[in-house]
């Protein structure tokens, strides 16, 4: 999808489809129905004049309220160069949000596809709307247009794959060109990285093994000139990463620890990202029920988010040094597999009694976090599809965040708000730690069914020392069964936008 900036108006726009945003009007006291208002600067009123008030009338008659994402398509019948006019509801002005505008962008992409439009034109006016800068609105629309066009159909026969029709988006604006261009580039980098994450989460586990993931990371590094090292079993053994290796020992697929580095010219801070990449989680000997087990191909989503974030920042170049670590393994049952009752000595010397081989993610993360925090970065942030408990607690929309430094967490929450993603903090309640220390070893690897997300994070906290650290449990938001305008059923790429926003703040 190609973006172009133009001046002029929608009346003369050379595009197949022109879109007019309509705010939902607040009803006056005692009035039930509310009619949307066409905002002058978005080109709506000009078009309305040309159509002799037809548009306004249509809105009134059909009771198009302008509520968020609702649309009406009007055939332009040769009165303007465009074939169709699309009215799109923006919702209430004071409720306009980044997330809402992304959804509206996605709705535009869907409607363009519906009428087979190759080009779309819309107006983005320079004045702030609801304290919302033109750059932020532009970026959100770009992200929505790209995310709403996402399909994963490369495994279908060629004739069944969707051919996307929308090639060009012409943005008519009175805002400074440089501002718009920057916003478009940012939106594109973030949305494309998000789609890359979705692809990785959706790729079947026979094709996306740990080695295959390492190959993909090498390609990203080469393309973006990032440095990369990939450790195999030998290096993991040298590092005494026995917790990590225990998970891998039941699989014929060799484990890898991928390390990418981004280093800008000036950087005051050094941040480490860590992402769980279990390319298939069968549960191991503590095998999962077969229902929906195929979805455990997406248990590498934390690693995918981290890799995609590196791709985006290599393009956007924030002033912060970033190291990404992606521990990757399969979790399989086998004669050689680790088993409940085993006691394993982790890299930092702590012993872990295995209660459930299905609590494997924290084993990979434990050794990786101990290695990473030895390097004394300013902050460590890990992302993992770690607990089913996060799904029960927060549902598909939210990521859970926990950590040992409230200032870091506050910064991440604020970044997620600006990125239009949903994150909710859970308490890192130390009193639950007793549940992890009652076995014959220093730790058990499962704190049982209660407060799973918290006890899993407490487990991780035993491997980060004094380093300022935050953990995202993305078990819920990395995958959607519901699907939405912004994302079909499958991997979501959730948290790439938040991480890029966070890293851009240094
Ligand atoms: N990968 C799963 C967590 C998960 C569940 C991700 C549902 C996405 C959707 C993780 O490895 C796991 O199996 N966790 C266990 C922890 C338990 C044994 C303490 C779980 O959630 O049951
Ligand atoms: Mn598991
Ligand atoms: Zn898992």
C-alpha cells in the first residue's frame, strides 16, 4: 500500500473511493435521536453542496448516526471523478482515540476491498481534534489501513488467496508535509512489523521450528544491518542453561538462543528485550488436552514480537540501544523428555523441581533472564504467552504487565495508551512466593491453578536480580479467536506498537 500527500479537495480527487468522516452528534437534552455532523474540513460539506444536500438527507433518513466504524456507501454517478463516496462514522468527538482511529482505518480498507477500489482518498485536517495531533491521527489511520488489509492465506491454493485491490491512499491535508510524511513512515513500519509478527504466529509448527526462526532472524538482521548471534545446544551447555535445555531435550528440533543488537550513534540507555519462542507447546509429558492444541503453534509469539520490534526500530532509529534475546525450543513428550519430579539446576544455581512440564516457558526465560541481567542493562522487558490464567483474567484484548519497578511499568502503560493497545497491570504479590518454595528444591516450576499469571511472574523474578524489569503475559492478546476489523482470527502482533512507542521515548 502506497501513501501520497496532496492538497485540494475530495471533489476533484482522482481516486476510486473518497471517504468522509462523520462525528456522532451528542443528542441535546430531551432528544433521543442524534444526527451526525459533516465536518467542513474533511471535505464533507463541499461534497454535500455538489450533491444538493443529498448526503445530509441520506444521513438523516437512514439514521446514520456516525457511531464508530459504521458506514454508508453512496454511488457518485459521475458527478465527481471518484466512483463512490463512503461515509464513515468516527464516533463521538471527545471519545476519539488511537485505537478507534486504527479501527476506522481498518474499516476503510475493508470497504475499499468490497468495491474493488485501487485508490482511496481522505482528508486529514491539521487542527487538533479532541487534543489529538494531526501526526497521531495520520499514523493511526495508516496503521489501521495496513492492519485491516492483513490476510494469512499463503497456505491456500492460489485461486483462493485474496488479491488486495487497494494500492494507493491519497491523503488530502493542509498540515505540514514533513509531519505527515514522518507519521506515515512510522505507521507503516509499526503496522508492517505487526503483520510480520502475525505471520510468524500463524505459521504452522512444522515450518516454523527454532532453527527456521533463527534463519528468519538472520534475514532480518542482514536486511536491517543489525548484528546477530545464534547459540545452539553447545553454547547453551557452556552457559549451564539447564532449565532451558530441559525443555528442549524431548524434541528432535535443536534449541536456539537468538541475540540481535541495535546500536544507534547516541544512546544513553541500554534496554534488553526477551521473548519466549516455544514453536510448539504440546505440554510435554504433562500433555495438554487435544482440544485446540494446534493453537500452541503460536507459543512463540513473545519472540516474534521482539524480533518484529527490532525490525521496526532498525527503520525508525530511536536513540536507545536495544538487545533482543529470543530463547526458542519445542516442548514435546519423548523418552528423553524432562518429566515431573525432575530437579534441574538453572544457570544461576537455583534448583527447580518440575511439577508440570507444561510450565515450560518460565524455564526458558529463567536462564535467559539470568544471562541477560548479568549484562546489567538499564531495563529488561520480557514478553511471553506464559499462562492460561492471563486468558481467564483479561480475555483477548488485554496484555498483563507485572514487574519490580513501578516507574518502568508506568512508562510502558503510557506507551500502550499512546499506541492504542490495551495493557493492565497485575500485582506482583510477594506473599504468593511461598507457594513456589514448598518442594525439595529451591523452587517448583508451577504454583498451581490460582493466580497463575502472578506466580509465574514471581518465578521469573527469581532470575533477574536487582535489574529493573517488567514482564508482559501476552497469552491472551497474542491470538484472537473472535477476530475484528483490525485482525482476522489468528496471531495478532499485539504489543509491537507499544514496544516501539516505548523505545521511541528515550
Ligand atoms: N503456553 C502456555 C500458556 C498459554 C495458554 C498460552 C493458553 C496461550 C493460551 C504455557 O506454557 C502453559 O502451558 N502454562 C500453563 C501453566 C501451568 C502449568 C502452571 C497453563 O497455563 O496451564
Ligand atoms: Mn506450556
Ligand atoms: Zn507454553
